[in-house]
C-alpha cells in the first residue's frame, strides 16, 4: 500500500502552480513531447497570449507534422488574429496530413474549418471552436 501512496504523490500536480506553469516546466524538461506542447499552446490561447500560443503551435507542428488538431487550433488562432490567408494555408496543411494519416474525423473537421475560413475571406475572423 505504501508504494501506491508514493506513486500517487509523484503525479499529484503542485496546487501552487497554474496549469500553464506546470505545462511550461514539463515542456522545458521534455521539449519533444507533443501532447504537452499542444496543451501549452492551448493554455496560452485560452489566456489570450496569442504570441506564445502561436510560437507553441509552430514548434508543435514543426516537430510533429502529424499532430492534426494542432493545425485545427492553430488555424483558428490565425483566424481570430485576422490572418485568414495564413489560417487557410494551415487548414490545408492539416488536411494533407489528415489524408496521409488516414484520420477521417480530423479530415472532416479541418475541411469544415477551411470552408468556413474561405467563406469568410482571407483576412476575416470568426471560425467556430471545435
């Protein structure tokens, strides 16, 4: 029983730190961990720290071009920033990656996001979150 308590204590998050702080520390220690980088990008986006979110999405997709939902959420961030043409290109890259990976669900969501971004124009904002 002692072993379980010790193991559990190791995975309990530090309550004095925010989720973002914990993810920043984890990414610093494990810079190639895709899930942690994605989580950090999402936390930055949620906090409206758009520059940091963009940097983390770029790092994620550069190191892990098959991390499909990175394309989706990075594209949404770009639309929010009024950079519709870049968002469209990001969605297109994600569509290509989804086809290569054979992920029909991600492909469908990326195609819908692209259609909405195209309909809104190259510099419009407002892609719905998914």
